[in-house]
């Protein structure tokens, strides 16, 4: 069954060597890259898990781009159609950020915007995000964000679904919001926000299937089958490892197809 990976990144050395990921390296045993990772290695890791499309994101933080939009565009160009770009933006410069998002979507063909709130230590309801939300609605692309605690050594408060994602969805009902990393330990809050708002979705990135919280598995099996998307958080977790225990979740064929690709195809208009 073909798979779409809704949350991944092809890393630069600036990204993979950053000190904030030391905790992830400790947990995963991932070694530091000595030279830039070739795109063909990422494509091979995708192919090993039948991932036909990976949504590869830029990373922008206060220190500048760890993976720039133009670097993502280069990776996409080298991927034989397997990668699609997800834009980043500098929150502190709202007008240039909107212009850069428009360029990424209209000229580079990117399919979404992703901002990681803990990088900025600003929750998604902060006013600096709001021009970008209006632009996402205008451009017809989703906004992707991180929910739940932070693995990297940064504060977790910005990842609370309530009040932050809830407030954004109230202020921008036309905005499609994809919340990566499940939302643990606020998983029940995240499910409540996804239930409440028609355009709010959850992706499972940063978790292997056997670590999905029980309440998410129950949601995925039932009323949430159209609301949950697969993501790996590659290269921190490979798609193969993320999906290794998927059969143990007891999903029927329709739910499995929606989870692995159907929901992402619809949400990101692939």
C-alpha cells in the first residue's frame, strides 16, 4: 500500500548538528553526519517503507534557516518526484515572511507551511503568525505545526493544543491545520480540538506505531479515521521503523489506506 509521509525533513549539516538535537541523538542512537546526506539515501529510506511521497520541510528559527526553502527546492529537484516541499518562514519579519511563503508556493511548488513553535518560544496564537495564516488560506495550503512536549531541550509549553491550536482554529476557520507529533501528553486535548474543528488534523510523526497513545489508536479506529495522517519525523525515525508495528493496531483496510495516504492526499491536495 503506498504511503505519504506528512512530516519529514531532508537535513543539512546545520540542522543535524545543532546542539538542541543532542537529546534525540541520545534517545535514538543516531550518529552525527560527517558529510551532507545525499538525497538518494533519503529516497532509499522512503522506498524501504513504500513511501511514495515525503513532505520535506524547511526549518527556520531565530538563528536563521537550518534548512532554507531554496535548499528544500534543490532536494526536491534531486528526488525523482518523491519529495514535495514544505516552506519555512521567519516569524519576526511578517511581511517578508508572507512574501517568501508566496514565492515558495507559487514559484517553487511547495504544498504547505511548517513552523515549529518551540524554536521561536512563541505559541501558534501569537500575533506574529497571523499574517502567515491569512496567506495560507489565500494560497490554499495547510499550516503544519508541532504539538505535545519537545524532544529537543527546549520548553514544551508552546505545544499545548488547548488553548493555542484551538484559538487559531477559531480565528481562522478556513485554515487547514496539521498538528504533528500527536500532542502527548495532551493527546486527549488534541483529539478534542480535532473533533471540534473541521479543518484540524493530527499526524503521528516522532512516534513509532507501538508507541501511539491508546486514546489515539481508539480515535484512529473510530470517528477519527479521516483525521489522522502518518508522519515519520525522518531522519530522526525512518518510515520503516515508524511503521514496523502497524499491523498490531488492528486497523481495517479502509482506515489503513486513509491513515497511510488517503487523508494526506486530500489535506495537502497531492
